[in-house]
C-alpha cells in the first residue's frame, strides 16, 4: 500500500512539475485553436487579396495578447494564406498563446514565363507592403475585438513574406518608393512615417538596403538554409541582403537578433528546392524547429518578465540569491528567475546567387482550414 501511494505521489509531482514548466508564448500550452476564415482587413472591400484567417487559442481568457501577422511566400506572384508553412506556424503559435493572422496581399500581374526582373519584384514588394500596413492599422483599430496587445505586434513570413516583414519594419514608404523606382505621387499620404513593430520573424527572406537597419531597433530572428539559391544568405551576386548579412549588420548596430542556419538545406529548408512538389514530412519538421527557435527568441526579447532592480537599503540573503528569494529582513518582492540570453552565431557558409526569375518559387498547395485544430 505504501508503495502504491509513493508511486502515485511521484506521478502527481511529475505531472504537476511539467505543467508548471510550460510557459505561455514559448511552449505549446493550448490543445485546440479556433480559426475564423476569410475575414477582410480592407474596410469596404471584399477582394481576395485582403482576406485573412484569424487563429486564436481556444477558450483563452487573456484579453491582451501578442499578435503575429504571417505573410506567405511565392515571389509576389503566387501563394496565399493557405500555404502549408503559414498554416503550421499560425496554428503552433496560437497554441503557444499568440493571436495569429495569416493574410493575403496583392500579387504582381507579371507572368514569370516572360521574365520577372529585379525591378518587377521590388515594385511588387512595395504594393504588398502597403497592404501589410493597411492590415496593421486594421488590427490596431480592432485590438479589443480580437484581444490584441497593440504594443506587441510582430511581423513574420517566409521568402517573399520575410521580405515584406523586413521592409515594413525598417523603412518607410518614401525610402522604399525611391528604392523601387516609384514616384512620390504614387506613394501614400504618410510616406515618411515608420510603423511601430515589436519584432520581425524572417524565414529565408531579405532586405533591399542593409543601411535601413539604422532606422529602428526592431529585434530580428532569422532562419535560413546554407545553400539557398533563391535568396542568398549573404549578398553575393544579388541585389538583396540575406539573413547572414542582416545578422552581421544587426550585431554592428547592437540590434537584438538571432539566426539559425540549416546546413546543407536550400530555400524553404528543402534539400533540393522544388516549388512544384509539396513539402515532405522532414521539411515540415524543420519548419517546426524554425518556429520553436523564433518562439524562444520572442519569449526572451518581448515576453519574459524582467528582473527588478533591488532598491537601496534592502537586505539580501546571499545563500538564497540563486533562487531569487529575499531574506526575512528584505522587502517581500519576488525576484523572477531569468535564463541568461545568448546570441546565436552562424558561420558565413555562402551559397548560390539570387535568381529573380525563380523568386516566384515556393508556392504551397492550399489546404482547407478547420474551425478547431487539435
């Protein structure tokens, strides 16, 4: 009988400890996700380009939560919010406690069959960024409705979606319009304003001008494949700066950043990138790893409770300092434990040059979303 109670006590302790170790926004804490499909972020418009799917933790009672706006890849020519990677990250981050919005945005009318130049890609990115800024304004206006903390709006995307996130966070309409050759008369009414963003999740995307990183101090987390031939990790024979070049500049400017490289893998973290075939099980596992790496970074940068400075005059018991507990003579204020931050460094492994004619690659096969995902 004593053995039975001992085993039960151990099991209870293990389960309880596991539950306590689960951290919202870092770990998967919700089993189910509620998905509201085909909503529109463009007031008075029903265009497919402005639709979004909203992913929220099911039966969550938190009223203000970080929002991640996810943008799909496809070189501004193909793709949608139904891309497999976007659905995976939207689901798993909602399971961590985030609100996630997977959005559509304007596509280029150019055909890759007849050539898609650097200029075409950059101009398409400009108009896609305008759509994203419209989506950001919409979510700020509807923050109470969706339970969003407007101080923690995060932009995330893969390939073209990563390009959109970086351009939106680090430049304004005037600078971007000048870069892509669009006249000022075509820019919107507030071309010099910078959008306030909490962080960027850049999955194998890039930025058009590395010097734009000086404009703000938005934290960046990047993931990429070392042999990516679509968006070069560095800046070799291309007009876009990849994740490796971004990391070096961010370090120089003391911008919080982290990068994870998958050695021997190409665009979309595939061994041999092919936009025609759907991602296999191994590729999806790498996407999940990319998501967890980003979640860890965001948790430490934006969401972990920071240690409070001890006021002069309090008495600390140094025997318990490692536990964050003050002595009886000190003020009764708990000192939360914080794991020291570490910077992820990656080697310059190079890669193949960027071919803008293949930037449209990365199209995913659309999959219908369910109301609740387990």
